């Protein structure tokens, strides 16, 4: 959303850039829903398509758009939003695969095998140190 806002700000007003950023953010969420929910499932496809249509309707309908603090966008704004949303969605998928295949590491506070145990202080009820 930040990248979409930045690109849109270079080519238009703050209000338009905010609308582009919003469309990119929601578009990214819809893309992630599509991937996580199974893009072959009719219910997922229908939900994502309906939500996307609602987003477009809210942004492109002049009175409704103004009520929500948006501005109707032209082809450039939609291109900036969809490009950012697509790249963010794909980036999140790549990042999750990298994390899923990363070797497991012991947390830093765990001792090495064979090391002497370290005394710890009990925590108080509020989560702070005793």
C-alpha cells in the first residue's frame, strides 16, 4: 500500500494517492484470500470477485466515493493499485515459502546441549520480572 501510495503521489493529489493505496491494500488482502482459500473453490472465487466488485463500486461511484473519503480513479491509478497488490501478494507467498523452508534454530535464551543450567527469576503475575 505504501509503494502504491508513493507511486500515485508522484502522479496526482494526496487524496488520489490515498485511494490508490487503499485499493492496493484491499487488493493484496483479496489476493491472499484467494491463494489461502483455494482459488479453485467456487465459494472463494465468488467471495473475492464480489469483494473486488464492491471495492470498485465504492471507489468509482462519485457520491459514495466522496462519502468514504476516496476519489474515483482512472486507468493509471488502477494500474498502480493492481500492480502493487499483485507484487505484494506474490511477495507474501515467496516469504512464507522461505520461512517454511528455513532451518529451525533454537531460541537464543536456550542453553547449548551440555551447558550448565541457568537460574531464572520467576515472573510476577503482571508478566514482569519478580
